[in-house]
C-alpha cells in the first residue's frame, strides 16, 4: 500500500488562516480621482469663501475704527448731558443778578458759568445760535409762536433754553419761540416772554461766538 494513502494530511485542503482566504485572491481597486472640472469647481468655491471672509474682516476693521473715532470726537456728549442741568440753574441765577452788582457772590457766579462754558468749548462743545436765526428743526425746538411785529416769519424770537452740540452732533436742541406775525400768540409764549428774554440776553453775553 502506498504510504500517502495512510497519511491523512496528504491530499487534504489547507486549513487555518491560509484556508480562510478567498481564492483566487481579490485585487484591490484604485479609488477614482476627481475630475479636473470638479477640482476647478472646488477651487472656485474655496476662493469665494475666502473673499467673503476677507471682506467681512475689512468691514469689521472699518467699523471698529469708526467707533474709536466717534468715541474720541463725541465722547464729551455724555458728560455734557450730565452737567447741563447744573449749568442751566447757574445761568438762571446769573440772569437774575443785577448787572451792576459787584459783590463776591455775583462775581463768583458769573465766573463759574464762564469757566464752565470755556471748559465745554475746549472739548468741542458749541452753543447753538438761536435768536435771530431762521427756525431749524434740527437745531431748535419750537415751544411757542409769537406775533412779533417787524420780524419775518419763522425767525427765532427768544430762547427759552439754550441748546448745545458736540461738533456736528446735537446734544440738546435750543427751546425757542418763533415769529408768526399773522397768528395770535400761544399761551406759553405770553407767560415766557420776560424771563426767557432776560435769560437769552444773559446767555448770549457769555457765548464765546456772540461776544467775539
């Protein structure tokens, strides 16, 4: 008897790891590369996204630069709003002082108002010119009309409360009465004329532009 017939390992199929493999072995396929058209499209999309991001960043820089400039230019506006009530009260007190009075209190009040206004001017604050000017709704707030003789229509006659602006930004419009020759005086104008006239005259005397 041949020896290979008694050997069970002879002629048997391989077992184990080698026997588990597919036969014939599979061939790995190379992944398909994107076409030139697809690469071009991807490049254009990436470039467009970059351009949008760069434009957004430039807009952000311009906005922050403008905010910084506005803060430097108009920063005194908030301070002006805070001290205006005190300045108004001081101006009213000065308006009721006898112009001929030369005592220490009177001179002290006049000096205080003058120094405050000079300090505001140094910070870019300007008092709005009102009396004798055509009514401008951007600068003036009309609270009454008066039948002023010899005064053209819509001319500011008196200033009830001075207005101020920081450079070109109005912080508070001037409260005024406006001439309307063919109309009866409003009730407010009838009661405000004397005091507002004295106040306007006094405030005008402390206005750097008027005194100049």
